[in-house]
């Protein structure tokens, strides 16, 4: 596709369940980011993939959060044993090397 | 490590007034600096960026920002606000090498009244 695609756009889950959020970056983009956006907290950096380098995981808030990027393209963000404080919009962005970031529309997660 | 502080979570101006949104950064290496805008119910889009060269950068919709190394600032300005400028604005910083993440501030919501 022409832009960054994220799925699902909305996810409602029960506390304690695992969720997977998917990101399809723009074809050819080498860098992929995950951010979390919640009210009053701005964009919280979670994880950054750049080419074949080891990802920068310094923003992951706990060991319940993990992410993979397969084949240098699609990425999945997994949240295990979800908590209510995980409710937020999860944004994915991609770029070519250090260029402009292009953002997806986000996946809104609600944990009941 | 890089970090960004946006001073003021909310800024209110009248239509036609000067817009000034403040951003200070911390970076251990020469920074690249960005402003992104998020209009209501829309995704983020790049407003302008500073990488190297001229310290005054111009962006879309009449916005500009000046990189001041001595003040570690990258404030966003627009001479005359328009109602359509109402949005949330994010300042961001990254190092100038590949492999460094882009770090955002907490954002400033701009309200414009008639």
C-alpha cells in the first residue's frame, strides 16, 4: 500500500488477555517505530527497528511488551497479560534511513 | 540520550495573533529536530525539520522554527494564527546518526479563538 497500515484499528480486550498489534510499513522503508499515545502523555517511544541492526528496546515499559519485525518489513507488537493502564493508541511509523517518519492511523486498545 | 521538553501543555491565542510554541531539547550529540502536527481525529504529519545548515527553517502552513544551540531550543512560531491551526503540536529530537530513535515531547495543544 501507499502508506503505513496498522491493524486492528480498534481492539477491546479483557484484563489479563494477550494482544497482538500489526504494522505494515511503507515498502522499502528501513526504519520502523512503535509509539504509545495516551491522553496527556504525548507520544511515548516504545521500540525502534533500523535495518538489520539490533532494535532499540529502551522504551518498552515492562517485560509484558515485546515486538518483532520479520523480514525487515511487517512488525508485530505483543502485549501479554494486558492491564487497564495499557489502554492507549499504539502508533507505528516508518522511514527510509533517517528521513521523515510516516505514521499509521494507529490501533486503539481498550482493556476492560 | 535525547529528550524533549515542551513548555505549556495548552496554548490559547486569538485569530491573527502570534503563535509561539516552546521546545527545549537535550542531546549528547548534534541533534536533528522536528515539529509534527496532529489535527483532530487525524494522524501525525511533519510540519518542519532541522538537520544541518540554516538554523531558521520554514515549514508548511506558514510555520517556522529556529534552532538555537546556545539555548538548546527549537521554538515554533507563526506570525498570524488561523482557526485551522488548532491542533496538537509535537516537538521531537534524534541524534544525527543512523540507529538513534526519534523522541517526542508530550505535546502542546493550540486553541485559536475568533
